[in-house]
C-alpha cells in the first residue's frame, strides 16, 4: 500500500500531510526548499523540442534518436528512461520527423498513459520503476471524482471567449513565471489514441484515456526556465502538488523549476501548523479571472478566502477592474508606455519630490498615473522617510533607493497599503496598474534589452518590479527574477553612461543605487532559486565586477 506520508518522510523535509494538505511541522525560514519532485511525465514545447532534452528538458548538446529521427536527448540516461516508459512505443522507424506538427496536449496524454502502463508492467514483473512514480500515481488516483466530472463539463461546454486588445501572437498572454490552469485547445480523439496504443499491449479504452486526460489536466503545470526570462519550455504533470498544496492569492510558498524538477520554496517564515500554499493563478489578473482559472482546476464550488479575495487587500482587484483598466487595449498601453519610458527621468523626479515636504498621499484627480508616476507614488507611500527633509544631499542620494527599499517591504506590512489602494481607486484612470500595461512592459523590456537600450530597460524593469511587488511576495520567483534583471540593466546603464562621457557626479549617484540592487538581487536569487542557480551566480559575478570597478576608480 502506497502512502503519500512516506513520500515526505523520504524527502526528510519540515512538512507533513494533515487531511491531504501540506503543513509545517516546525518553524521554516524563508528560502527553505520544502519539496522537490520529478514529474509523472512531461513534454517540451513542440516549437523548441530540438533545443531541449525531450526527457529532462535540459538545454544542452542533443542527439537525435537514430530510429525515429523525431526525439532528442541530452544523455544515454535520459534516452533509457524515456525508452523504458514511452519511447519504445512512440519511436517509429521513419525517414522524416513525425512530430513537426505535434499537438502538445495529445503528446502529453500519450506519454502519461504509457508511463502508467509501464509502471504497472514493471511492478508486475518485480522490476524497478523510478521511486517517485508510485507516489505520483497514488496522488493522481486520489483526486476527488467530482473534480474530474466538473472539469469534463467545463471543457465541453465552456464558451469561446473573445478577448479585445490582446497582445500579438508572439507575445506572452500571462505574467512570465505565473502558474495557470491549461485545458486542451484542440479536441483529442481518444479513440484514435486508444487504437494507436493497442498494438503495443497498452489496452486503454477511449473512456479510460478521457479520465486520464481529466486527471493530468488537474495536475498539469507550465515548466518555465529561470535562466531564459522565465520562458515556458514545456508541460509537466505533478499530481502531488495539486492534491496536497493549497492555493492562496497571498501564498507563503512558490513553485520553481530546475530542468523538469519542480521545487516548492518557502517565501516567508512559516510557523508550525501553518498550511503551505502556492498560487495556482496569475496574480496580476482580477478576481473574476482568477476564480475561473481556479475552478477549472479545483471544481465549480471552489472559493478562495484569502485576504486579497475576501479581506483587506481586495482593493488590489478594485484597481484592476476600473473601467479604464479593463478598456485599455494592448496597443494603447504599448504607446503610452513607450512615451512614458522615454521621458522618465528618475533622478529629477526624486529631487523634485524631496522638495515637497507636505506630502499626505492625496492624489490630484487629473494625475495620469502612467508607469513613471505610479512607480514613484507607490514607493513614496511605502517609504516616506526616504524623502524626508533631513535626508542626505542629492549628490549622495541615489535615484533608485526608494524602489530597492520597496524590495525589502515585509509581506505582513502589506496591510498598510489598504489606504493607498482606496486613494488610487478614486482616480478616473490608473493605466499603469492594468493587465495590458504589464504585458506591454514585459514585451518592451525584452525589446530594450535586445537593442541594448539600457536606460530605457532599467526604467521599464523598475516599473515592472513595483507592480509585481504589489501582488507577489518579495521572494516569489517573479519578483526575484525581475530584481536580477533590474540589477543587470542598471549596471549596464552605468557602463553606457561612462562610455558616453557622462559626468562623474551623476555616476556616483547611480553607483549607490546599483550596489543596493545587486545586494537585493543576490539575496533574492539565493533564497528563491538556490546557490546552484545561474541567476545567483550571475549576481555574485556582478558584485565582484562592481567592487573591482570601485577599487579601480
């Protein structure tokens, strides 16, 4: 008999199962790895399967399978594991690539069915199946039946939504690094899959395959790569997570990935007995969209009772659902953002704000609240002491200190933001806090970085960090990743200024801020992604370069 409690005992972690929910057994510091698991099965995105190992998703030198010429692996170990579970069936001796137009949903279903069958076959013959599989399969089969039937109805009857002003097809439609619930975009012919598997002694009926599809839809996650701008690189099935880890829009843990391994990391100090929670939705989305996403995974009756959905932080969603925010099209947001980024002078704005000692948080009704104004307003409300009259002279004051202080803003203190949200909600328009503006900024950030426009990139990264910090905990992968981006773009901007002959006075002002951001980014990357991650190593290297540069000046 397989018990999920044994899985966590084998991991030797500080969590336990109570009523099918993961809880802390003892005090857990922020940055602690709570769980790491391999997927039940996984597939790379079809568009990049020649660039990623088709088993572990590692980006490496790959070799094509000599028999089918359609699968790519980074090592003999990955090839053997794939062959053991599914590739011995999917591998057909053809002279061309059969997966050129493969549908990822069907591909994932085929692999899942073959993995379930191979595990049963290996156990029957007392052979060894990977140890994690028995726990993953136990979790998969433990899903409440009502989830399966409800999600079946959702997929069959869900109306087609027409979204206006969405990003172009080559841009992301969700925050990079966010978890969402995916359902097949193309109907799967279960009978065709059954007929394909039958000759290989894999007797799944169409009805059984339909149930497997429902189960893997509930436990399917986008796998993203922190080393590639949090880009999605594949899909993985992680049943233990969906079954045992609760949801919250104010989570105390988060999912990260190392190749195809899913890791759950504590985002804050967790007390004994506290339920471990992650977010299963994109937290930049308003409440209605989040609930629709959650109910696709957890059933029609699911209700989130966190402070953001039901409590004092509900003002966040009031801002996201302002008529001006929902009506703002992606192309309009991109135009506003481009003009605002090009005219944004952080140093001049901070200097001007320092002279205003009568700041009460009140906002003139004609305020545009474009990204630059929004970023400075939020940081000033949270850190008013930075703008105090007895602050150091502007020559030694750095322009991004308000934003780096925001990075360390404690999650429990987010309650202090309630009056801020109420004031912003009184405005006719807050375009900076809208889904369209966030998506436009993500696309613009990549464009600026590709073109090495580091001044614009650093401003765009600052705005994105402020927005994400409002909806995500400080150590969430989305915030930690963008902290590293901000450190890199600010450093590159400084180098560009030096090469352009900008005065040393300005350089000194920015140097203070960059040092702070490197410290913030290094600490965040270490806690969120681990010391083995390239993001952490990049920040250590950048710190060394920065300190050497200071010694040579």
